[in-house]
């Protein structure tokens, strides 16, 4: 019974976090800067990066206990981040209601970069977000991610952009 009430409280928190929160945290000028940072980073490496920001889970998913990681994996598939030539897609997933960031990496990238390095990128974002600094925290994390990806997938002149650089705000 306690588990049900825990899930219900979580679902209500998500229900009360409206889509306007995403727009407030990531206004148009921030989204433009993020798209430019993704594009600039992708000039340094062959990986493909997507940022998806979700203000809150749909009520049913929150009530069902879907974790941040499970949701990130579902969106990784739904947005085709896995569908890159070198299996080197990377999804940065931000859930504002959970105050959480998750990274899902395709198999070719995931096996080369240590969990601690992924966690450092997430920490860069969450620490800045705690201060309300969504723009600079995201840009710093994207730069940090580009450094990691450049080390393992440096640009070799054959790269073509396979995924949009623009962030998705759900």
C-alpha cells in the first residue's frame, strides 16, 4: 500500500508540472544556443547527439513507476537515436519534474566511455540546474560530452549529420 501512495505522490508531482516549465527553463534563445552547441560538437566527432527535455512524465507512466532511465531508453528508440551508421548515437534526457538527467548511448559509444564519465556529464547539468542555470549548464555538458566523443570518435572527414541538432521539448 505504501508503494502505491509513493507512486501516486510521484504521479501527482508530474501532473502538476506543466509544459510551461519546459518553455520557461529552455526559452527559444537557449534552444538556439543548444542546437549550435550540438552542431559544433558534432563537427569534432562522428557521434550523433540528441537532447530531449521532458517537463514531466505522462500521469500514467509516472503512476506505473516508469523510471527516468526506462523513459530515456524509450525515447532513445522513439526518436531513432540508435539508428546511426556507426551505432554512436547519444541521448541526453532531462526530466524536470524528477530533477534528473540520464544519458543513453548506443552500443558502439557505450562500451568505450566509462560510467563515471557519463555521470560527470549528468552532474554538470544537474548541479547547474539546481541553481536555475539551464542554459549554461546544458552548454557546459554538451562541450564536456563533445570532448569525450572526440576522444573516441574523432572527426575523420566522412561525417554526415544523421539526426537533428535541435533539442526536443516534450
